[in-house]
C-alpha cells in the first residue's frame, strides 16, 4: 500500500488503482543562454521569454511550467508558461510566454500519458529585468577638485577621482567622449566601477592630459541591460605650472616720487599691479629675508587676474623703508 496524502485532499491529483502518480520533478532551470545576469547561475535575465529546461523524467510525459503567483503549488488560471514533452533521454525544454519585469517562483509538474498529475516541483526564483537607468550625479570628488571653488570641476590632479550614483550591483563604465558623439570609442575608456549597496560608486581615472575633458558614463545592471549615457561632466585638467606674474609696478596714482616710475611713495597702502594668467590668483608678499619664500608675516594679499590678463592689489599698511 502506498501513502500519498496529497492525493486524498486535492481533487487535481488522482491515480487509478495500482497506478502511482509521476514522481515530483526537480525545479526547472534557466537555460544558460537565457541567464543574462552577471553570473550565468543567478537566474536574473533581461530576456522576457526565457527558456527553461529540466531532466531526469520519464520519456513521453508532459511537463507544465507555471509561475506560482500565489505560491500555493497549484497551477491556477493565468499561471501557465508553457508545456513540453519529455524527450527519450529524460530531458525537456520550453520557451516561456512573455513575462513582465518582476520576480517569479517558477515551478513544474508532470502529467503521465494516462493523465495522472504529479506534485508541483520546488520553485525556481527568476527575476526579469529589462530596464537600466543612466547613472547620475557625476562629479569630481572634493579632494580632486583643486580649483578656486570645490565645485568648479577644475583640477591640477591628472588622475582625478569621479563619483556618482547608480543602481546597486550595476557596473558603471566611465569614458571621456573625445569626439562628443556619445559613443565609447577606442582610446576613450577611463575604467569601470561597481555600484555599492548604497547606490554610489567612485573611480580614479588613468592619467589625463591637461585640457578640457567631457566625461560620460553608462551602467550595465545585474541583468545585463545597458543604460543610456549619463549627462556629461566637463572637467578641466591643468597640470602646467603657471608662469611667474610679470610687470609688477606701483600704479601711477601710488607712485608719488619725483618720477612716476621711480617706485617711491608716501602712500603707506600703495596699489601694485601687473600681468598674469587669466583666472589665476596672484599672491603678493614682501620678501623680508630675500629667500624667495613666503614666510610668516610677509603676505600682502591676493588678487585674481582679470580677463584682460591684468591684476591689482592695495597693500595693507607698510612701514617706511625699502
């Protein structure tokens, strides 16, 4: 005598006298070619009609694969994904009907040629994911942004670190779009970074030459979907040491000596001007010990070089002397 208590309580299962139901099948498996995730065994895919396979069954039996939406182990209306006949070697294979994005418990049950139905298999958790959003918030990290402002994306660091946000587990690919065509061409790749569980990523670039670089990124999620490009980040790398400012002079109004060019004055807060690199900051100091080093107590002030390449600065009170 065989004891199959589930047959006594579920009218879907039955057997004829002396005939056993098919054995419970093993859980379906996602065909490797359908598993597009970062691992070929993670059961995450961007394919909406994946292929399921199985083995170890009796030839000629029919396999029904279903998504158990209510997790009751029963093939209900609207849950069937497809049917397949077990081949002579005991294997089966079927292509699912289209699935929308989401996670599904995929199960199988077997029906013998005489119509006897097995118990449903254990479930295979399958995630369908067809969407990858572009990474956002590309920025130079504060430590790499050495410009006048920590948000101006100007740096003297030739290997700056870029960060941003993305989908946890996705891989961000960062590139400098040299020809501004939005395509990752040969020679443009800067590197890849994994988005952490908090949704952030960072990447230190290889050496960048001085100049303006348009950086863009895209992400590939764990299902293998590639996003569109992020918005571009314009980064200016300037690793060239600026030339020394030139033409330092007392402005005529401050040069009160016999000649307007003798640099003698009775003005204790004279104004000095000169030439420099546009946008640069000129630091003016009195080199008391003539060592060429800005020592404590020597600073007179800072001035920004204007668009015309000139700057001027009014000093604090200077004592009489040279």
